[in-house]
C-alpha cells in the first residue's frame, strides 16, 4: 500500500499499473467494490474481503489475482479517504481523477463519482476521517485454556496456559491473524486491564 499511496500523495495522482487492473473489472462489479470500500471507511463492515471478491471476479471470467485486487482496493480507499479529508465535492473529485497520471477508465470515474455523491458525506461527517482509515479494527477474538507440554513461557510441564487468537483488519481492509500464548498470571493481568477499561466506559 505504501508504494501505491506514495505515488498518489502529490498534487497529481498517479494510479500506475492499477489502471490496467481496473480496466478488467465490469462496471457493476467495480461499483460493488467501491461501495464495500465506502462501507469499510464508514465502519459499517469490518473489512473489504479481497479474497472473496477475487473469487467472485474469477468466477465471472475476469483474470485477476488477489494481490492485484488488493492494490485496487488500496488505491480507491486512498481516493475516498483523501476526498473525505479535503471535503471534495463529486465534481472536484471527478476533476482530480480526470487529471491523474495513468487515468482510470471513464466508466470507473463515473462509478466513483456516483458512489461518492451518494455516500461520501457520511465519510466526511465521521468524527475523524483520518482515524477512520488509519486505525485497524478487531474482527475476531478467541481464547482457549490448555496444559503446557512444551512452551517458552511455561517452564514446567502441565502448567496451564491461555492461547489467544485475534483477527485484525488493517487500514486497507486486509485481514491478518495472530496467535500467542499467555501464562495464567499474564492472562489475569490482561483481564484486569480489560475490566478497568470496562469500568471507565461505564462512566462515559
């Protein structure tokens, strides 16, 4: 994402090779993709599932890889988030897109403008548009209790431990999974911090 966004941070946006990928996507599916990105920026969905979308596109006969689709999601997310932070009107956004290097297809620009005209205000009215797109979101949280057979943290065998598994969506909507172990004392400290957070929230 850094490379794609970095090329677009100047006064003139540059979509580079992403344009070729967008050209492969039919207008109706591109509209669905843009709407999912907007929903993600509004926190209405936890992430843009590029793997699932890629499978749908491929089933429709479109030759596209998940990595290429992720680049499109990153680029369009950048467009919408930048438009939100600068409070661009649909006309201003169209002008910006029209002057970009590696211009997007006309149909794609029309879709972006339509989606922004319909739902862009909700993104702009977010409490902090920058934080909406910059902070990851917790998708899933699971834990289980076990007995250690061998572990870096549990020195003695048959010591109880807690396995934590979390799924997090980053700013582009990409989901990553992390698993880690905690000793019972570490988990109890973890729990006490959450309990303290809950108490503070109750007073808000």
